[in-house]
C-alpha cells in the first residue's frame, strides 16, 4: 500500500518500492538507481559483487511501470554508477531499458555519479520543472516545491531500518531505488540541516508508514 | 637429548628451580616433527614449549628467525616476552625475543621484517599478514620451530583453521620446520594432535590432584528460573572473604553486569572487587588486569574473557555462576585456581535456577569421572580457505596443484576434494557466479600456469581484511560531554534504545541520552533499576554429554546427592507425570490460562530446542492448531496456542522437520547473519572500519541485500552453500535435533494432563518468548507509527 502525500496542492503516492507516483500527471519518479555498480567495482579492482543488481533493479522498475501505467518517467540522477557503467552493462539489460523507455516521455537528470549525457534515448537535463515542482538530484536549500534524491535517506521503526522519503513543507527527498545502495540515517547533520523541524520520514516496505523524522 | 646451555642450567640451579618431568620430556623430543603437550595450568607449560628452542639457540646464536610463537591473545604475547626475558637475561644469553601484534608500531614492524628476532611472538592474524608479504620467504627462511599456545582454544574456531593453513605454508617454505602445540586438558588428544600436524607425538603431563569442587550451599533455594544467580550473593561474598582471590565466572556479559551491580550493593565491607568482560573498554579491562596482577583485588566478576591468558598468581577459588553448559570449559576454568602446581584447584558451582541444580550435579559427576565433552567440528570451513587463497596470491604467484597439496596437509582440510578446492579458487578468481558475462570479474588471473592478482594494488585491500574474527558492529559508550569511555554495545542494541532507557555497563546504571558520531552518549542515573539489561548475549548450549547425564540422573530411584528442594521437585514430577528418559521423547500437553500448551523435552541444547520450536509451530500452523508462541531452554521447548496437539508423530518426523528447515531457513535472520560473516571472511565484502563508517554517506550497503540477491539469482553459489553449512552446525544446530530423534527412535510419548506439571512450571518464567511469525511484526510497526504520530500531534 502506498502512502498519499499532499504536497503543494498535488497528491503524490509514495510507493512501497521507493518510487514516487504522481497520478494526476501519469508520472513516475525514481532516484539513485546506481545501475552497473557491481561492474564498476569489479572494473576498479575492488570486490566481485554478484552481478545481478541491474537485473534486479530493472525488474523492480518494470513492475512499478506496469502497475502505475505511468507515461512520464523521471530518473532523478545517479541512474548509472558512473559514465562508463552503461558500456559494461549486458546487452539484455540495455535492451530492457530501451523497451521500458519505448512510448514514454523519459528524463534522465544528471547526478554526481553520472554527470554527463548517457548513450541512451530520452531527455538529459540538470533539472526539470514540472509545475508546481522542480526535480533535481541534490536538494537546493533555497528552493521550494522541490523533489530530489542523492542522500539515500533511511530511518528505523520497531528495530528495523528502511530506506525512506523525507518530506516537509518545502521539499521531498527520495530514497535510493537501486538494489545495491546503502543509506544515510536521517539523524545525519546533512539531512537535519536541510529538513524543517516538523519533517516526516515515510518508510518504504510492504506497508509504507509515516513517522516524525528521527533526528 | 638436547642439553640446556650451561649458563641457563646454572641460572635455574641458582634459582633453585628443578625442571618438571614434562619439561625434560620436551627437551628429549626436540627433534620430533610435531609434539603436543597437554598439561594443567601452572605447570610451566609455556616454558616447556620454549626449552628446546633455548637449548638449540645457545648462548650466541646466529641471526635469523628460529622460533615463531603463536598465541590467541595479544596480551599473552607481551606477558610471555617479559617472562621469557627473565631467564634469558639472567643467564646472559644473546637471544632476541620480540612480539608482533596489531598493537606493534609501524616502524617496529618494518624493522622486524628486515631483521627478524630469534624468537617472534605473535597472533594468528598478525602471522597471516606477515605471510601475505612478497618477502615472506626471506623473513621465514631458516625458521626451525613454531609453538602454538592454547591450541585447544584455537582449534575450536576459524582462527585455528586459518593458523594451520598458514603453518602448512611455512612448512612448504621450510620442510624441516618442527611444531609444538601447548594445550589444556582436552577430551580427544589424538584429534587435536591431527589438527597440529599429520604425525604428532602426544605428551601428557601429570594432571595433578583432582580438583576440590562442589556445589555452593545457600540458605535460600535457587529460584525456579532465570540465570543471574543473585540469590547466592550473601554466600558468595562470604566465600570471597574466606579466600585470597576469587574469580566469579558468568556465562554472559549481561549476567556478569547484573550480578556485579547487586554484589556491589551487598558489599558492605567494601572488598575490592572488579569486573572484566569483552564489552568493556580496553582501559577498563587493563585497569582490572593490573590491579589483579598487583594482588589488589579480592574478586573479579568475569566471563570467558578470563578463560585464557596470564596465570593470576594468587587465585585460590573459582566460582562458576550458572550451569557450566560444557564440562571441558568448566575443567579449564577450574584450572585458573591453581596457585601452586600439584595443589588441588578449588571451585564452587552455583546453579542459577532449579533445573541447573541437576545440571551442576551432572557436571560434578562428569568432572569426578574425568569425562569431557566435545563435539567434532567437522571439516575446515571453506570461507577460511578462500581467504587463505587470496592471502597466498598477495605474497606471489602460485601453482594450483601445489597449493591444493599443501592445503590438504592441514588437519581440518585433509578431506578437502579437488573440486571443492577448485570452487574456492574460482570464487576468489572470478566471484564464481553462474552468470559469466564479464571479463572484468577477475581478481586472480592465470599466467604461464601460475595464479596471481590481476591488479597488484588489490593486495592492500586484501591485507586489510585478513583474519577470521568478525567483530559485531559495535558502538562506543561514553558519558555525555566527552566523559570517560565505558565500553561498547552492539549496534542492534543501541538501535533498540530510546532516550531515557537505562541499562547496565561497567557495573553502573546509565541513561541513554543520544547517539552522536557513532558513539552512544549516556549519563549516570544512581539507584534505578535498569530498564534494559541485555546486550551481547552469547549463549552456549548445554553439551550432549551433560544433557545425557541429566537424563541418567532422572532415572535414579531417589536423589540423595541433590539438595532436598530439588529432589522433592523431581519426585513430584514423577508422581504427576513422569521424568524424561534417554530412550523416548516426552511430550506434555495441558491447558493453562486459556491456552493449550505443549512441552517438548528434547534435551538438545538451547539452539536446537529453539529451532525445534520454530519448526514445530510452523507445522502446527499448517495443521490449523493456531500456535501463538514458544520459548526454548537447553532442555525443553514450550509452545502455546489455541488448540491442543493430539497426534504428535507427524510433527516430529525427520522428513517434515527437514522440509520445514528448507522452506524456513533461507529467509531467516540467523542465515543472514551467518552470510555476513562468511562474506567478510571469504573476501566478498570488506570489513567495516570505524573510520570508513564515520565518513557519513555510506558507500557500503547491507550484506542482507547481497544475500537476497544471490538467493534469487544464483541459489547454488558457493557462499550460500557455505552459509547453509555454517548455520546448520552453528546457531540452528540441526545436527542436535537429528541426534535427538535418532536417540528416541519411534518412541514419542504424549502425556495429556490437566494442568501445568512441576517440570514444566519453570518454563513459564523464561523471558525470551518468541511470537510465532505472521502479521505480528507488521501490526507492531503500525501501532508504533501511530503512537509516534499522535505524540507529535500529527495524527
């Protein structure tokens, strides 16, 4: 079950998977997919993680697109773990992405991991205005009605830590959607400095639950 | 026989020291390829190990490493260096002895590599590091002997498996290398001998007189359940005043803390008493150790952290609080009270509850009968082998055939097959994934037949992750406003705290204030009962030997050896129902408090009884009996639910239980925890270092994610195989369930009763009740979220 958030006059569905669905505009937003992460680590001589995260993340996205029938998709940056990651991705995964993009208005917002254009279709932008919202990778403390990613926020409830959305009157920060992603506890000063006192943390998982943001 | 250098023999004579027979034997066996010395504490075991080396080095030895000494404890290496220095300097021998551990300075370690001492004292982890350097063959050139101290303790863990792999490596570098193992009393000397080397001479020193051991008699009988032993505090204090120095052992750190706190309140004479366990800060522990050595303490409340290590000179009494769970460990603990060789050690057992009275009696019988327990550990774990292969690659290219031959000379890996070895090699080289799509998945490459690191820079990372000790993710605890460090708690425990919660650490009650920069900040709150008291709850299961002996005791017609309160309790059980016996599985079923209860007297040890609880309630759920929860002890599992069990046989068929295990095991938290350890040891993921975690934005993510991913996309992966193996013989302990079912055969005896039985009654007081999984956790989260929102005025 999603959590319905009323934000700047619009109803947004915060989904169990960590995606954001904006039904009125048939739009789905996801952040920090980090596709190709295991490939990047292996290439750099690090550990050899199981090479399945791209497949797992795309399966998740496929399900959400099917379920929401979204016509517009916004990837909020760090979609690829680095600019070379796309070359390392298997052909089947590349075709899969192409298939998901087919017939949809698709925007890749640049992130710090993927700071330039990627050799895939869709629109590439630093940020996207879709009234009343601005979508960008890293939150701008001066902005309002903003939806961003980057921080991978997480919070604990009943002894379990889960990726979460953070929301206050000005901004919404999305959790990381990619399967191989860690998180930053909402207590961290980077997040407490950004969010208002009365901010909420909305935890992902089979039941999406809102709590006061743990500080 | 190798003779001592005259100067050393003279020095011994001047001191009036005569060598013990086993010390002379060690000199006589100096040329044997491997010798295992089994001797009690206080018998000059360590000196016995070093005598052949001192004799061979003589007064003016040539430079170069002669002997490597490996101990499980860093503290022990420093202590041995001092102790060995006395005779060496006293006799004017020009022998250089140095230690090398994680605490040794960088410059010192560098110098040791360039110019090694004659005798190097180290730990398995530091040795692993040393062997991973490219210049290892040069450092270890000409080494004559390796001495493994406390080998009985090392042989029980992966540290020992890693160590014998390293010694196999050393042996390849120096075919003439001789090995010495020094051990406390063990149940199976030949097995330990095979662990040390393929051909080992066993020397058993005179074990000394039998210990003087009994059960502590108290005015108040022990309570029906619980593990604290706090009822016995007056009697224990009385014993402390009557002895010079007393060690008071507890089975868990939490119990030690609770006991120490209450002991302190009752200590009206202000006897100097300290506390020592593995969760205290190093400063705290060292302070207690120094006070102990200086003879300034009358008692120390401790845990397994004092099982090994320096002989505290004046300990004349050991008190074991709570059932010992394992006879071998009890005997080794008793040995700590051995202030004079050939004087009997004195020990008292304090059962923490009524059931433990029987277990303590069983343990006393076993000690008197000289029987020790021990379950064989099974073949060497393959995650350790993976790490060994990576470490070998760091030191230089290797040939797979040669490495395989070398590995199989190590006792735990003697039965390793070539395909098993090759699977480990493939894992270290490519990750070993079913999906072989990328040429970039290469850590090791094969060139001209030899395997080597694809990128030599990877060596630094591999070295950082060497070792098989996996620290739980601990957070430091300190007093608020940069106060004194008190110790550490597990991250999971810290996460369960909310500001205002109180808990015990270092003998004080503290109040949780906040979590800041990976440190738990607390303040002192005098005189309140701690709200949360449990942390780091390592729980040992009662050994099969003890469980069997308890069942034997139950068969006696009467119990003259047991305290009257316990004998009466057992008689009453015999009248009302019956006592469990070795040849059947007794089940009791009765209604109580509106719920139907079932007690399973499996006597399979805590972990297996817990697994049994999970599997049987799963099965009951399927039969529509609506189980609601269960609780497990070392002896029995109690379940409760809405409907009674009437046909128990299907619940306990081995096949059903195995199927349940199959479907339940993979999603279980125990598996994920086991996977994490295996993934770190085998080199799939890196250890998290405090520094790295502090950096804020986490590059690392939970190993649970990797576990779930592998399970879904690569279910036959090597690491999942290893994880299964480890979990089955570790926390899940299915082998004990199998052994129990084999013991009872088809005799499953269900007794239907009207009410709770005397033997079942204590189970109702057991604290760690486990709700049967279902919607429970979800509902808990929902109601908590609601409460939080309401409290914040947001609902």
